[in-house]
C-alpha cells in the first residue's frame, strides 16, 4: 500500500486509496455487511452532523459505547473530523468524570438510553450528550440523536490535526494522555500493513477492546486501509471463536495474553478435526508478554504462527515484531523508523549491552497532552523518546526486553529486573502465572517478592521448591525472598502486570 500526501488524512487513506467502494468493509453476525462506500457515507454523515453542532477538528469528543460492531465505526467516523477519545465502557461515574476533565472533553457520545454512569459524569462536567442508536440491519451503522438539532457540511482533519486521544494503560496509578495526529496514524497504518503484508483479501476477526491501541489501530484501521474486511462480533467470549472461524473465515485476529490463554482453554476441549480447514494465516499478540507455553500450544492447536509484538500508544502501536521464523525470547526486530539502546546520558550502546529503549522518527508522538512543555521536553534526549523500558539488541538485531526502568529492584545496590525473574518462574511446569515486585527491606532497602499462581490441579508447591528451581537459572541475589501463592495476578485491563499494586498489598 502506497499513500503519499502533503497533508495526509485518515479519511483519504481509508476511502481515496484504491479501496473498492462495493467491497465489504465491516461484517457482523446477524447483519448485512457494510461496504467501503457505506462506511465512507457513515463517516461523512457523522462529521457533517458534528460540524453542524459547532464541533470541529479541534473539538474533543468522548465515545463511550459497548464493545459492539458499531463502536469501531463510530470511533473511526469521529476521528476523521474531530479529536476522538474512546473510553472504557465499564468505567464508574467517578472514573468518567476524572477522564472527561483530564481529557478536556467537549461532548460525549453514548448509546441512546444506556450508560447512566457516563451521562451522570457528563452532567457533572456540564457536557452535552449525544445519543447513538445502532442500525440493527447493517453492520456498524448508526444514527446520532442529540438533545439539540444540527446540520452542516463535513470538514475532515488532516496533517498535524489531532485525531485521537488515548489514555495510557501504565503500570502505575498515573494515567497519561497520548495525542496522535493524522500524519502519524497514516504512517503507522502503512507500516502495519507492510509489516504483516495485509491485502484486500485479509479478514480481521476483531476481538480486542476498541479503546486500546491494538483494538483501534492494528485490528481495525490498518486492515481497512489495505482494503480488507473487519469482522466485528458483539460481546465476544472465547467460546465464540470456533463458530466465527467457520462462518466468517478470518485470516487473523489479535489479542492480549489473557484472551489468548482463555481461547486456548476453549480450543483444547474441541476435537482437532473440527478446527481443521480454518483460514487463519497468523495470530497476533501484544499489550504484554505472552507466556511461551501459551504461544506454543496455540501454534500446535491451530497450526499457524503466533506473532508477538512490542509497542506503546506513544508510537501509535508497534515498535518491533517477531515475524516468523522469529527468535524465542525476543520481541523481534524493530519495525519503527529508528530504535536504539541508550545509557543514562543518551549515548547509544552496542549490541548485547542492556540500557533504555529509545525510539525516534515521524511515528513518535511529540509529548503528552496533559504535561507541560518542560515535562515533555524531559522525555526526549537528542530527539530520542525514552520509552522507560529496558532491553538490548542482539547481534542479529533482535530486541530483547528486560523490564521497566522504574520497576527495577535496587537490592543493596544490585539492580534486578523483575521481568527476568518472572520469566524464570514461568518455566516451572507447575507455575501458571507469576509476578515479581519490590518489597521493603531494613538492611538492603529493597528485596524481591513473588506472587505465584499454581497450574491447575498441580501438587502442592512450596517456596523452598521454587527457590531450589530458580537456583539453577538465576544468580542467588535474584531469587525472591518471599513467595505468595495467589489465585490471580493483578494486571491492568490490557494485561500489563501491576507490580506497584503488589508492592502495596504485600510489602
């Protein structure tokens, strides 16, 4: 896919880039398909409506609708001519109110007669509420019904106009606001299409939340930009996958580790013969590290590669991808414009030397929406955005993650990556999940604690057994002092480990 423009716009990339207007763009169980021509009309009609109400490319419109087929089309439509802020439809009124104020929202779109929490928060903030009514006949279509009338001509955004505001899923309690422009998103979409060789024949089964980068960028906008089709089920649960594979014949789907594990559990209950003949060509995983056992089992059961990627909202999605044949233990080779491993002073480090991962180029954002110019300037060194993640590049250019810079445990001056200890624990056959974190220590300042989830009906597992097991893999100073056996690991909705929460609970 080649797309060039002085002022690139999402609207042009979606509808003026060779897509067949009669080809299905959106499909959904129980509904007629929505063509690219119909999707274009829906987007134009949405912006015409919002323009008529006085909203423009700089207006901030929150979208708070369930994970239904219409949500992706609504978010995309708003993005073409306003600044869209997709939010978790399961927030409380207090969470919505905080988000509306932090995002400086101008209007809120909710499903008609739904989401009392969002409506309550909007009233507290004095924001107009626009009701959305899905069309039950055709996938992804809807009408907007505000409390005030409005008509007008559609004016689309482009270039440096911000089209989306994403809330970071950080592993601390602080949420940051990431603004992304038309120019950045258009470039990212083309990069994703090139990386995964998307064509008009591709059919993405969309099962990721729409308010995540993976859900709106890699699983929705990118395949549409290639002229492909997005299949949008309603309220997806893992047991839906087998019938969806048969009915809609998708070529790929993307999800986080928790969903992959849940899907695998379902697939293991199905006779292998019933899964044969599917049309998947690969499965994608991101948001957090995918346990090797889950990846291997998914590949065995479905017979296609599971491709793990590393990325973040600040670059619109993917930084590196472990394309086949890949390298076990890495997150693949960089696909972003520039990537380097740097030290504290911003100096580039050679292969195999650990440091902070830094990225640079037109796919990198310019700073957080809710930070001061001085704070944003501190995020960059010589034009390099410091991701806060630590890792190294090997001799073949593969990127290996070792942890979060702020999560390193300082044990008497020894810096320990909790992710490294996680990985060692997860190799134990009786460990289903694990999370290492810092705990206070009167002598060393910090020590290592570990939460452990035992695998299924495994025999009783003891701290002593785990210490003995780790002794064969890690240096003595990296072995946790305390083990806590739990039912679940605290994680963000995106699946990222909440080490700070574990510290608060168990330190």
